[in-house]
């Protein structure tokens, strides 16, 4: 039986981008466009409101907060006086909403984007239609220096989402949500990213070939896959895994993955082998291993990843599990 997380915060829109900063849990609510800080003892503070839906979070070395504006196509910087100032511009880079972000110890920001209007597509089509050749649109990870100037772009990925930096800073691991896999991108000395290589596939090779097939076989597979998208069927399935947020396990070697397709976080090793699963109450968009003991798994969950519907339901959760 899968171990289960417990709900500690409810009544949220779309909680995302869990971060641990100065002894507290921070997260964005992209449904309401807000950034929050939770002290773990019941107090939940709203730190700022972000035009265009708040996304990824990070901090500059001097402590100023950076936050993505998903629909605004930029990264904002929160000044000490509370003013939001545009820090980095992605409007000419993105093909859809800006997404998650990682800020390294030097203040360099790594920012992904959807690559297309995923929400509109998903409202009108089964997800499996994305895999009709030539497959899902691709998008790069943008790299900005601490002043917000563009350093470079990675090679395009299939919906670059959650990001992790290796402990030595030499490698970035990216969740390719629509690629159903994790990719590893070497970090050059100047902070830009080298060509990606596979880190771990989260779908069977056979199913991946079948759903991407350009012939009749592929059409049949995609139709069957669309039927499997029914919530009552999907939540009972264990494969595939659509990776969203990522977090290092305390062992520093394996990675926790928030599964956007169903209510769980899974721990995987390089190569994609699943080592552990923790059940959550809803679809899981972000995960984090942190807390006072550094051994608590946090998960951000939603009844639906459609932000419009999620705000109407206002039933997003923060959930925890002690490893």
C-alpha cells in the first residue's frame, strides 16, 4: 500500500513552486497570482501579488525575491520597499506561458516555458493528440544573469518544467512534462547550458513508440490513451508519469518527482527506475524535501491543473509526508 501525505493547508487556487527559504515554506498560487510564506505553525502570509499569474520563485544573493509572471512573459523582482520591478524579459522567447524557475547561488535564473497555449489545447482535445507527429511543441530554458540580462537559451525541450541543480552546480536536471522524462543539461562555466542528455524516462519505451507512431498503429494507441484519461481510470494507473516539480532526496542521488497526471510523488534514480511512491489527495504539481529536519516531503496538489476551473473550486492543498 502506498504511503499517504496529509493536508496541512487548504483553500488554495493552484499552489506551485514550493521553496524553503529562511526557515519557512514559500509557494506561489498561480490561480490567484499571489506568493505566500508559511511558518509551519499555522501562519500563512501573502508576500506579494503578481500581475499575470505568479509562477516560479527564487532569490538573488542579496535576498530579493524573483518571481515569474506566467502570462506577463517576464520575471519580476521584489524590492525592499515592496515594489515589483521587471527583472528579465521573455516575451520574444516564449511560445506560451512562462513557467518554473531556478535561481542559483550566484543569482543566475533558469526559466522554462510551455512552448504553446497548453491550457486551451487541453480544454479542446485529449492529451494524447499532442503526440501526433511531429509531436508536442518544444521550448528552451532561458538563462539570465543576476542583472536580468539574457545569457543564452538551451536546446528546445518538451515542456521544460521543474528544475534541479546538482550539488556541485555542474548539471541542471529538467522535467520534460510532455516528454514524460527527466533530462540532464551540463552547466558551462558562464552559466549557459550544454546539449541535454536523458537522465530518466518515466514511460515504457514501447508505449512511447506506440503513442508517437505516425501510422494507423499510432492513431489507435492515441485513441485508447484518450479513453484512459478518464479521471476514475487515470488515478488507478501507475504509468506513465508526467513530471512537474522536482526535489532532491536527502541521499543527494535520487529525485522526487511530482506527478501531474495523478495524486502522487515518486522517487526515481538515474535511468528512471522508481524506488518509492507517496500518495497525495490530488494531482501533484510541485514537491520539495525540506523542513526543520530537512526530511519532510512537501507537495502542492490541485483537483485540476486548469487554472480557471481550479480557482472556481479553490481546493488546492499543501500536503506533507515525513520521510
